[in-house]
C-alpha cells in the first residue's frame, strides 16, 4: 500500500514538473535577455522614439505559454513591454517544427522535432500532436483570443481597411498594438495546398517558405539539398499570391529566393535576417541577392541576435541597419527582431528606444530612422495587404 501511494506521488511530481514548472523554465532558458545596466537614452532620442510608428516583422511569442496581456520578467515580449517600447505593429509568426540539433549549416528534415515535446509540455490540443497546420492554427487562435479579450490593447489586422481603422484608433489610444499573423515556414501546410486557404481564412497574411530544413516546397538555407522551388512550391507560391499573402524568404535557399523572385509579381520580404557583407554567417544570404530583393521593391528586416548580425548589442543592431541602408537603400530596411525565437538579445521589447538612440549616434537622419523603425513596414502593409 505504501509503495502504491509513493508511486502515485512520484507520478504526480513528474506531471507537476512537466506541465507546470517546465514551460516557463524552457521559455526563460531559450529567450534570453542578457543582464545589463539601464541604457542611457537622451531626451532627443526619447522624443523622436515616442513619435514613431514602430513595426517589427518577426516575433515567435505565440509559441510560448505566456499570457501576453501580462508583464513577465523573462522572454522578450508581452503587451506591457511592447507598449513601453512604443511598438505599434507586430507580425506574430507561428513556429510548427524545429529539428533537434538545429544549426545554421545543415539540418535533416527527418530529424526529431523539438516543437512536439514543447507542445506536449504546454498542453497543446490533441490535434496539434500530429498536424503542423493545426499547430499554426492553434497559435493563431491565441492571437484571436487575445484581441477579443483585450481589445483596448490589441487589434488583429488582416486587411488594408483594418490597418486604416487601426491607425485611426491609435490616434486616440496611443498604446494600441496592431497584430498580424505569419508562418515560420510552409511545412505548416502539411503538404496540402488547401491549407493555404485555411490559414488565410484564420488571418495569416505572411508565409515564409522554409525554416531550418528542406520541405515539400523546396530547399532551406540550412537544409541538405540547396534546391530551388519544387512544382508543389511553385503552386503554393502562386496560390499565396492569388490570395494576397506576403511571401517571406528569410530561411529559404538562395535558389528558392531566385525562383520566387522570378515568379512573384509582388515584392518579397526577408522578415528576420542580417547582411552577409556585415556579418559572415550561414544564416544570411548574399548581399547581391539582397540587392535583387530590394530592387524589386522588397524589404529586408534586421534581427537583433548574434547569428544574424554578429552581436546582440543595440550598437550592433544599428551598425547592421546602417550597412543595410548603404547596400539596398533606406526604403528597403526594416526591423525583424526574432524576439522569443530562441535567441539571446541584450534588450527586450520595452527598451527599443535604445535602438533609436544608437541610430542617432550613427548619424542617421530622423527621416531615415522613421523609415527603418516602422515607416517602411507600414507603407508595405498599406500597399500589399488584401
């Protein structure tokens, strides 16, 4: 009897650790903000920052078991910290598969999947255990629920008319956040073109084609084949364009990028990246290809972590932005933090004014700063949202 009682207590303890303690511990471990003294931001920089429309093309915050209406002391983003940082527009991206041993050089599409275990620990619905599309839809539903529950702080944006409504509302509610939905790789389609319509119907307006491994659409920058778009990939791109879904090539092989440039009648996005000429990293495609994307009207969104910009300090972020402006022009550079994307940064969403400060220190004009901090993203959305 005593042994049975002890057995059940051990099982209960394991379940408590797995379902209660493990998710926040993993979140804290994966989404690191390096301890630092408060940053110095001048009155000029703070005044300019407060006047900006700030937009970010990439954050994976929906992946984690956090109530984004509340402020946390771990991770990178939640609504209070976004409002402290004056973030107006946020693309929330949905992660559905991440290979074990993930790296920037070479990952097999057959590697065991980290997100399955994370989903189990976070008590995701049964349907998400075997379906990547369901994982994307589940994370999207989180944003829908947040927008319904906290309408004073979040508005979901799926169209140009809703974007215009958001801008009007923000004139009287200066802390309102406009949330958008995107995928982190089109393996979220589960190999079925009909899922593009399903995801669109649930509010997805940006889809990246690959993540850390090759998929049915084509080669990843970090996969094994290096191949371009498959026929399925071409069909998927055509369907996305037909619906008005914005195309993100941030993890795609260079051949996929070239193929997509040739197919697309709309400018491409690189939602979170660095520049190869500024930071020689397997995470970044060539400067020449970045110039082709920009020449076709696309946007390059600069990340905040070491693998993309060879550092994670505010000054390094600013240096990558300055390099990008020199390479592709001030109209084609934006922000793509990769906050909450299992990266280490030296600031969180509440501290974005330090980026404005560093851009002023780098002698960018106020107009250039307005563009890269969010103006270019706003203009793109005003043009290319459905």
